[in-house]
C-alpha cells in the first residue's frame, strides 16, 4: 500500500539542546518529577556513544501505581537511539529510567515537556491495523525510509490494557531494537515511538502479547525519508 510520511508533530529534535540531559551509569536509576499538573505528555530520549542500551522506563503516579512501563533494548544507542512519548494524564507523575546494563554501558537520557500534541491527532487519518490478542503484524520498508513511527492505542476499544512487543529487524531475523510495553489503559496511556532504521532490509514487527479480549490499533508508518514523494510499506502478519 502507498502511504505518505505524516506531519512530524509528536516529537522534537531539539530536546538535546533545549533540555538538560542526564548521564545514567549501568545499574543506576534516575527519576524526573513532572511537577506541573497541566503537563499532559513528556518526550523521553535516550542515546549512547555507540554501545548497547538496555533500560526500564516507568511512569509512576505513586510508588504502587505504575500505569505505563516498558523495557527497551537497542544494539547501538548512537545509530538507533530511543525517542518516545509518554502520556501523563494524571497527577502526581514521575518518570523513572533504570539502566539495566553493567557499569561500562552508560547512556544519556532526557525527559522533557515539549508542549507538542498527541500523536493520534496527526496519525488518525493514516492507514492502521487492528491487532488482536496473540496476533503479529510485520511491516517491511525500503532503504529510502530513515525512521519509522509506531503508535499503539486502544482508543476505539475503550478501557483495556495493552501488552505488546515491538521489534526492529534487519535482514534475516537480526533483531536490532526491542520494546516490551505494558499500559494499564491503552486509551489513557497510548504509546508512541520513533525508531531509526539505517541501512536496508528493515522491518517492524508488532506483537500483541495479550489474550484475544485485548486488541489494540497500530499505526506503523514512515517518519523520515530520503527524497520526495510517497513510500511503500509491505504489511504481512497473522
């Protein structure tokens, strides 16, 4: 199917210059308190000097209530950094980032209020798929696609939780980046991420790890491309 690259509204490239980053050593936890109750979402960005990134990210309302959490592994934090949007509809709210790797694998992290809008508003009219519980969808992109955006939400299904895995593969099952997500409400806490795809033969796999009663909608679309015009995405799955 032919798709166009939608507007780049949900993320900003300026987070590293407009907000102070924090170096997080291996086996270390850092937190960001979102003190302003009017902040509806924050951008999380993580990068390294080329070493792997292995991190747990959690949104805390209280120490006992974690509405959103995900683990991310990327083989190269310079080529494939982490850029995601965390919705923060309730207050109080704290974002926690834990570096699960050993001491020799630090990374930089940044959590900031960018003032940008929901990803859903710019993507709602774009092609998307309903992913039933236990189903897998795979999307292949050409070398002209430099990065891919993924939005998961249960907005049309209501107050349901989401358990999902997002994988970036290159070539024959070479997994370059993995995100394992849990959201207690895919309606209140949708998940949006931009994944860099340097090189050729890139594919995104979206797996609904929940039971059949918990479907969600998935948008998997180009974010940045080389050249002009539309790009093609081949969608496969079960």
